[in-house]
């Protein structure tokens, strides 16, 4: 996007992306699915940096769902390796990420993830906690329903302890007990690859999100595609149930 275009737009504050189509991208090229994920991880790097450079405040990338454990062990292992490599690289590129002002946050369940990945994620979260240009939510071992179950359990514990009256439970209590607590809901959710589903992604937070779909497979997604999605979003009229 040019400086002029950028200054004319009111950008979405938070964009969520369902990074889909890696497998089909690999198949079209006669490659292993893991090669598609690898190409997808590089696109994630570019789009994440581009989002921060144009002034987005939050981006959430759906990288691994609670349902993705059902995939063949070889594919799961290849995805875990990509996360591991990215986290190691983030450690090496600490200066570059710091300069860009990226704050990293895990949106997902630590339980079930390999211990070394959890430790690397914790370290990255800690190290980047004071950055304020853009928050990068890594949705790994994430499920929207799972997230809500955890929130309801936390609230139920407070009710049991006599800390909370069930009649006083509000929407804010739920928003405060999910992984994106304290963040704005996504204004725009992007799903490439020709699928028109939310697939358990931010089902609470997406109540008033705008959706943008495209046939492009994630490994082919470019910053121009992100621009297109943002420009389309800016033309929409959001009424949040009002008139
Ligand atoms: C869905 O495409 C994609 C995934 C389950 C994995 C997404 C993960 C990445 C792009 C890597 C991210 C890396 C980091 C470091 C955060 P699919 O495999 O279901 O595609 P298909 O529908 O074409 O088979």
C-alpha cells in the first residue's frame, strides 16, 4: 500500500487469518504436505511483518487447531518443527523483532504442546511483553470451543468460591477469561483457499467481524492480497446490530 492510500484509510485494528490451503498448494506441485506448510510459514513471516509496517495493532494467525492433532503424525511433527524453527529464529532475530515492536502472545492451550515449544513460547512472550507496535497472536493448539470451556470453568470456580454471583456474569466476564483477554475483537477475518468456514476460529470474538474470502492458497498469499482485503473491509458499513 502506498503512503497516500494508507493515510486515507481507517485500518482495521485487529485482523485474524485462517492460513488455509497449504496441503493443496503442495499437491499441485507434487510435493509433500509438509512443503506446503513450510511455504505457508514463510508467508506468515512476510504478512506478519507487513501488517506491523502498515500500522495494524493486532494480528492473529491460526496455525494449529485443537482438531489438527487428528492429522497423520508425520504432518503434525512437521508443523511442530516449523513452530520450533520460528521460535528459535525469533530468538536469533530478537533485535529485528524488537525494532519492529512485535509483541508475541500464545492464543491456545499450552497443555498438549511439546515442552520445549512451550518454554520457547513463554520466553518469547516474556521478552516481547513491553513492545507496543503490533501484537502477534499465535493460535497454536487453539480451538474456539475449547477456549470457551476454559473460560466457563474459570467463572464456575469463582461462583463456587462465592466470589461471583451467577446472575452478574456478563459478556465482559467471558471476554476477560479467554486467550485474547484485554484485546479488541478482530475487525476482519481472512480465509484464503476457497473455503467459507470459521473452523472453530475465534467463535466468541468473531460476533461482529467482517469476513473476507479468496481462492488464493495461503502459500501464494501476498501483501497485495492483504491490501485488497483491507480496502474491501474499508468499504463496508459496520452497524453492530444498529442502523
Ligand atoms: C491448513 O492448511 C493449515 C494448517 C493446518 C497449518 C498452518 C500453519 C502454517 C502456515 C505454519 C505457520 C508457522 C508458524 C511459524 C506460525 P491445510 O493443510 O489444511 O491445507 P489443505 O486444506 O489445502 O489441505
